[in-house]
């Protein structure tokens, strides 16, 4: 298994106008991340990959293309979580066979699952695949909050190696860091990377790293070196960019910025708005000129 610490892009997926996967575009996004953004790894099949709107076969196809393009150049994490546990297991087996370095799974959502049900969800995927697992905790979208004692129960399974912590609860993050010094903790909010880095995260997984990966690494590394003022300045610029992205349509705008780099990032998948309108496209050009030139 590769070193799983560092900067991971939550991989975007290029779609054609009819919603089918644009393989050429997807490969270009992967190359851009590896060659230009110099990321340590890719998080494939996350929300940024518009994963929860895709069929099982499409999810597999994306895992296959990502592995085929990235080969062993960077670490690869496959997000296989689904409220359909059978699907999660099937995807987990597939990604494991492809040689992904770790699986990750979002906590099962929509229904109010109890903690024993959530624990069983992870235990089942691990038992069936034999792969390491990173818990994907994103309470603002799932409504599932996992506390320190519950993480302790999950981490009793040695295959559960860490957590993708997409939350702004820095008290919980500090408690987790102290309680589990040997588990991987990834920050999931790019705009809060500096405070998360100060609290000792092992890495970060972010959508904006597809275009702003160089600054993300600078923030992470400067914070590790204790150069907080310098890191803060880069976080400020980063957050001006992220504010612009969020105000203009998250995935569509990052895709627009990739298009400015000559990457065929394509359309989004409905029911998301497929593409930006003319005014939003102007904003993309402004963001590109101001922050990414
Ligand atoms: C994913 O599953 O792809 C992750 O959620 C990626 C990452 O944590 C992003 N979260 C969401 O989009 C919900 C962030 O990078 C986020 O897009 C960014 O911080 C802007 O808010």
C-alpha cells in the first residue's frame, strides 16, 4: 500500500452533454491533477465525482479509467459508500481487484441508521473485500454525527485506518487527533485547511485541489513547519477563489476553470445543472485571470 498522507484531489468526472462519461475528458482531468497539480493521490467516486447520481456500472467504469490512467503514479482511494450495501460491497470488490490503495465509504444516509447499523455497514464491506477502509464523515450532507467514542469502536477494527473529516467542528477534530494519533485524518473542507492543518491532520481531500492543488499543498506544508502567517496569506487567497467558486456553482465552475487550462472537463450530470450560463462563464474567466494565471 502506498503512503496515504498528503494532498488528494476529490476527482471530478467529465460528462458529455447527454450525461454519458467522457473518458477522454476524465483522463485529461486525471493527468492535470497528477502532472500539474502534483497531488499525492486521488479520491475517486466522491461527491465531487457526482457519484451518487451514477449507476453501479458507471461507478465501476470511472474506477477502471482512473486506475488505468494513474497507474501507480499516485495513491488511489475508491469511495464505494452507498445506501445499498450490496452495491458498496460490489464496488469495493471491484476497486480492490483493480489495486486501489484503500477504500472509503460515506456513512449510510437518508434513513436514520443506528450506530450498530453503521458499524455493521463498514464491517461488512471490510469482511467482503479485505481492504483498508477510510470512514467518510460528512454530517452536513448525511445528518450522521459520529463522536469520539463511536470512532473508538469503529477503529477497533484494524482495517479502519482513518477518517475523511468533512466538518467544521474543530473541537471534535482536536479530540480525534489526540485520541487516535496513529489513524489517518483528512480535512474535507478546503476553505478550512489551515486550522485543520494546525490541529495535525495527515492530509486533505478536496474538490478545489483539481485547480488549486499547489496552494493547498503550500498551506498544508507551511502549517506543518509552523509558518502560520505565510500559510494564512495563502489560505486568504484560496478562500477568495473558493468563495467565487461556491457563489457561481461548485462543480460547474471548477470544470470551467479546468476548461480554461485546456482540459475537457465537460458537463455536469443532471439533475445538477449541466453547464454554466453566459454570465457564470464570465465569472469563470475572471476567477481564472485573478487567481489561477
Ligand atoms: C467528495 O466526496 O468528493 C468530497 O466531499 C470532497 C470535499 O470534501 C469537498 N466537499 C464537498 O463538496 C461537500 C470539498 O472540497 C468542498 O467542495 C470544498 O471545501 C468547497 O466547500
